[in-house]
């Protein structure tokens, strides 16, 4: 990394330089209160246009979604303890797994990292006061809330039993409240598009002068790549779900075969979004992991360019692989071959990232802490989850595995082992910056251990269940599958306990934790150069960074 | 080695000609995956330990170590080559799976919520159980009457979605006689997990006997001839899949329970009341949608042409014999009002009739049952 302001240049006067939005006259430096205390009252929070406060609002919304989705997950696991009925009947069970999926995908995993940490840190990382469209940013939160309310109304109005994939013609003929939930997901999609648009424009226009594209922190690059997918793929989801809703209500025959429609067409449209959506969920986690690795090993990434190229490569190739969800759906044999080969290229981009992270540790000076523990767990879980992705993309192997618990285990390894782990790593890594206080490292490690172990024992048995042939979404199952199901439920309980511990000590640390300095991890990344918590306008004066985000050979700023 | 891996990975037996080849690739891919994940974890763990801050203070570092670009290129290129090799081998197998051999025997499959129906080239038909000869390729031409289902037989490693409005196909060649579970693998409604059937693979002689309608009789004789007409009806009801939807103890299920049904007045969907007599029962088997019991979905398939006159009479007699059974009360779920479908049924999948002893509970281990089921008497 080159210096952003070469030492030979005469020092610039601290004047605003961004023509779009000149800095207002700031109060005296170091006198501005932090963003928590800058304004008071509920109104100042609900109508805020401060990207940091919107990030906190998203944190509250997505965390509540995680709790709700998690409760459904535990109910599913309890039901599966016995081969026959345990606590609920078959229709209720179908509603549980549908709402678990919908809540986790659209209300937690897609918005969580961009909405919370992207909002909070992306402007700071590029030296901006806020995102390009602060009010649109607030709107994206409220649109999210409206979408979530629709989804929850569907739950109260009898629930939906289609599975989160809404496969027609089941979804167009079921009597459950498909209309509400389709509207809800459509609205959540709008929120996702608004966030993505905002991030793209922000990165393009609000970078502080002198901060080139190849000097951006890598988290910014990952959020940017995610935003591109959000903007390009989400409309397809919105449209296809709208068509399902129309078919459900009026039976227009777009997808229903008895009126001349094609159910396979829906699967193409659905996976055209939902496969890239996997990368909407995982790319931000990649960004977090990159920051965590560099900050705690006090080392620049092995190859900045490789990480950037891999993120963009995933964003691009991710659009071309949706057909690997449909090898046995009735698609042509030739298509299966093409989609199978393309899927291997996504895997190689992920492999480049894993290789780079591992090698980044080499020669570092590593602080072992909770985020690094999550990183360590991530490296095993994500690599195994990713390799199982290569396995299910191998077309002949996918034939027995398709729609069995193997696939369930595979995508939970990516989603929970990747996204949830990335979220927890981010929560701990940036906790001092957001709250200005330190959490208890000891409790952090205990809960990280519980989360990782619980996760492993929840989903490892499911790989074996899938091998044995147990299809997913099964309410009853042959008795020989029982012991693995019991093991999986036990693991899920440990995972839940780990998350409860996390919430507890973080809540305590918010009030009682020791004060964190500006840069407790001695990172070089830009957000650690502002006070903790950051002042309302992020910077007391226009930042002049002399060293890059990964210049660990240079002195701390 | 094959057996060891198969047991470790919890895979079902390899009962079709393609199963073993798919499993070999499976072993290679999974072993690579485990080694890769463990290797990365070990490398990460070692670096975390080796370069811990207490050993390498930040200020003490003179320079930042780099990995040569060529090494990175070799690793990435090697991995890509390996992935593409997986793809190549897998796709060749996939093409084989999608190409039924010449001269395969055709069986037509109709899936509906929540049962499988099979029609054979010689005009015979069966519900739930698919009868095939061992060692002969069988092509299944499949369609669905309602939503998407998926035909999945774990020991054959064969799966194919069954889509309404179009015909899909798959094929297999069974290697060993036995009984293998068919499961529906595509979510198709609340009773998705109950949509199971069986592939009954018969030795050539037994298959020929089955085609002539003698195999069932021989099976029945091996299990003891029925003492009376009602007992025969019980057996027929189990064999023909009636008991997959109708219970005999009053537990609510897809169809009306037979407990206490005979000579009871019931309300029809159109509001009329009829007495359940022999005529109504017979009509309901042959033209089920003519007079639908109120509160039940009109989903029962017609058994016209599938049941002989004697079998029909036997089932009626069996239902008659259940007239005195007091139906058990159903548990209602508090979470799904209006859904009176309750699946606490003890076991619709296990044969309920004691006279059916030669047919053990269908399980994933056909070896145990290959003897009574496959070889025949």
C-alpha cells in the first residue's frame, strides 16, 4: 500500500473537499459528543438519518429476527427427536420450517452484515460523513420493518406451509397465507435493493480525496460486490414471487401446468436470485473475516488484489450457476453439465480467499481473541461446507443427495458456519468501536466455543442423515434415522446456549464494560482512527490519512 | 474397503448397477473435502500458535513475510484442476444415469398427494408397491397429478422429480432381489413424509409368477391362508395401500377411518346424508368422487379395474367386521386450527395385518428381508 498523502506533499489545510456535500462548520474539535449522546429522545432515533444509528436500528431488527428464526429452529429440532409426532402435527411442522427459512434468509442473513456493519462502518472507512442518500438509508430500514410485519402477519394469519422456496404448483394451490408472505418478501427485497444502491453510490462518490479504489478497506469491497448482486438479482426474485402471488390468487396460469404454465420456469427464476443470494449472505462475512484476520495478526493481507478479484469473481460467476439446484428437476442433461462446470469456478474463488487468509497469518503478531476464535471455526466450517458444495455440484453425486439432509447440512455449514460466524466475529471485533466499551474476553471465548461445538454437532449428523437418504422437510422418518436426529437436536441446544451467553455478556459490557480506547486492537484500518464511539459526524475534522488501511509496517495513526 | 467406507458414511446398500460407481466418486470427493478442511484448520491453528503475539511482538518484526506468487498460482491451479476432474467424472456418470439402456422395461408412474401408482406394459397396475425383475433395466416414465413430487430410492442412488404437466424419466437396474423404500424427496404438502412406497425386486421366476397373478397368492399361502373373508380383506387392504389413508382404530387421517363406519350415517360434502352400506362402500372404491364424505379432500383414486370382485367383497367384509370398534379421539393441535389432520397414527407404513408376517417392516436394509420377500416360497 502506498501512502495516501505522500510525505513530500505540503500539508493540506483541513478544508472540505467533497463538492457534493460540503462539510458544515464543525464545532470545536473533540467537543462533539459521540453519536449515542448527540441527540436524545426516541424521536431522534426513529427519524435519524445518521448511518450509525440506522446501523443500530438494523442490529435490533435483525437480532429479533435471529431470535424468532432460532426459536423455530429449536421447535423443528424438538419435533424431530422422535420418528413420529413429538409436539406438533404435520401441518404445523411445515409452517415451522417455512417460517424458519423465510425469517432467517430474508430478515436476518441478507440484511444483517450490510445493514448493521456496512451501514455503520462503510462511510467511516471511506472518510465520509454519511452515506450518499441518508434519508433513503432510513427508508430502507422502514421498508425492512414493513416487509417484516407482512411476513409476521402471514404467521399470525395461519402461516405458510410451502417451504421458503415457494415451489409451484404447491405454493399456488395451498390454502395457507402465501399472499401475505410473498408481499412481505417482495417488500424486504425492495429494502435490500435500496441498501445496495446506496452503498454503490456512496463508494463511487464519497471516497475522501486521495483514497483510490485499490486502497479501500477490503470490507468495503465486499459490501460493494454484495450491493451489485442485491441490485441486479433481487428484482428477479420480486417479480417471480409477485407472479406466484398472482397465480395463487387468480390462477392466471403463469406457472400452473393445468393452465399451460411451467413449474420448472419458476425454479429457474427463483434460483436465478436465490443462488446469488447465497453470496449476498456470505460476501459480507468474507469482508468481516478479512478485517479480523488483518487486524488481529497485525499483518497486511497476503494479496489485496487477489481478495478483491475473488470477491468480484464470486459476484459475477454466482449469477451463472443457479442450475445446479435443478439437476433432478427435469432440466436437460446438457444444461446440467454446463451449470456443473460453472459451479466449480465459484468454488475456486472461495478457495483463493481461504488460501490468502491462511497465508496472511504467517509472519504476523497474532492476538488470540474471540473474533480470531470465530475465524478459526469459520476456516474449518466454511471450508468443509464449501467442499461439500463442490460435492453436491458434482452432478452424479447430487442425484442421491438432492433434497436430502446432506443439502440441509451443506447450506447450514455455509450460512451458519459462514454468515452467522462472520456476524458474531464482527459483533465482537467492532463492539469497542460501536459502544466505546470492552466486552469480557473470557466469556467471549467460552461462548465462541459453545457456538462452534454446538454448530458442529447440529449439522455434522445431518450430513450422515443425508447420506442414509433421509429427505429434507420430513415430519416423520424411519426409526433408523433417530439417533442422528437426537444428536443434532443436542447440538442445537448447545448452539442456542452459546448465543444466549453472548447476548448476556455483551449486554452487561454495554453498561459495565471498561472504556475502550480509540484502537484497542491496534489495527491500522481507518475506522480505528476515529474516537470510540464515533462522533455524530464521524470525523472532527476532515481526515488526512498518511498510511493505508493495512500498512502494518507504518506507525499507528 | 468399500464396505468400510459405506458403513462410515452411513450409506444405504448398493442395490443398483450404478450405486457402486457413484459411491466410489463419493468416497474420493468426501475424503478430499475432509482432508482439505482439516488441512486448512491445522495450518490456521499452527500459524495462530506459531505467530502468537507473546512470541512475535509487533515491534520486533523487521519485515513482512510474503508467499511467492508462483506458489499461490500452483495451489489455485491445482485446485481448479481437481474440481474440474470431479465435474468430468461426475458428469459422465450423470449422463449414464440420464440414458436408459436399449430394451429397458417401461413402467408408468403417476404420483399424487400422497401415493405412488404404477402401470405395467402388460396392463397390470399396482399402488404403492413397484414390482420389477432383478437384473433387467427398468425405465420409469413419470408424471404427477397435482404438485411436484420426487421419486427417490436410496439403495439405488436414483432420484428424479415428478412434475405435473410433463413426463420425466429415470431408470435403474436392480442387482439383488429385495424390498427397497421409495420416498418422496420433493416437499409436496403436510403428508410429504408419509408418501412412501416400496420397490419389490423379484427373481425372474417370481416375477413371471407375479405377472400371472400367482405370486401374491403364493405369498399369502406362505403366511397362512386367511381364515375368513374379513381376514382376506385386511390383507388386501394392506397390500393395495388402503390402510395408508384409512385407519382402523378411529385415528383421523387422510380418509375416513373404518372404525365403526359400517352402517353409520355419514354426511356428504354436498350436505346429503347416506348410510354406509355395502353398496356405498363398493361405489366409493370404484368411483370415489361420486359421494365424498364431508370434511375429507376428494383425493382418493379409483380402484376400478385394480380390485377383483372377490377382493372388493373382502374389503367390504373387513370394514363390516370393524363396525363395533370404538374410534379413539384425536388430539388436536392448538397451533393449526381448522386442520383436523393428525398424524399420530401408530404406523401406516408397517403392515398392520398380523397375517402379513412374511412381509417385514420396510427398512433400509433389504438384506434382512430379501429372503422372505424376494425369493418367495
